[in-house]
C-alpha cells in the first residue's frame, strides 16, 4: 500500500492541475473572442478564439449564441458578410432575446445597404435591451442614412443619455445636424 501511495498522490495532483489549465485556456479564449479593441486583438485572432469556444461548447444556448455574435462581428470587420450573417442568424435562432445579435446584424445589414432590415433589427435590439447605448447609436445611423435626421438625433441623444462618454454617438449626432 505504501508503494502505491506516491503514485496515487501524483495521479490526484495531476487531476487537480489539468482542469484549471483547461479552464484558464477557455477563459483566455472567451476574453479574446469577446474583445472589440482591434489595436490589441486582430479579427482573425477573435475568430480563432471564438472557433475554439464554439467547438468545445457544451454550454447553454445563450453562451453559444454570445460566441457566435462575437465571431460574426469579427467576420463583419474583415468583410466576410456571408459568414457574419450565418453567425448572427444562428445566434438569434439559439437565443431570440439576444439584443447583441440583433444589434450586430443591424450593423451588417446597414453595411450591406439593406436599410429597412437594419432598422428592423436595430429597433428589435432597442426593444430587447433599452439600456444599450450602442443599439440606439446604430439605429440612429440607419435613420441618418435614410435621411430621417430628427429621429436619428433623438436616438443619438438617447445613446448619450445612457452613456455620456460614448464618443461615436457625439460624432454621429454631429454629422446628422
């Protein structure tokens, strides 16, 4: 029994050490996948981290949807629109209350020139999360593109009321005047 003890202790120690390393890698991937600052994380890095999370996902649909939204946003950044739309659509199918999925898909529709669909998605994002300053800003951008400047300015003002430091809302509101 004494001879088996060191092996048993080593096995227990290895078992205790390996899961935290796997958890640390998962947390690192989650951080990279969710990063939006392109100066520190390139879109391709985000896509890779999101891919790892999605492949390893045994998570709830909401968590998988969040990874899909993040990957879709990275695809949108590098102009891979088909892949972006596929991820946003799948995220919405998994979690129809995910305001970020609607907000980001609105951005993609706007980039694609589909302003009516962009407005619909941005409005849904605002409905699902009325405290999301970015959703108001995106809807304001769509309204501005449609030359509905007064409504756009209302949305920019709402975005700034929610987040007084939101510099893009200041910029976009100024452009709408």
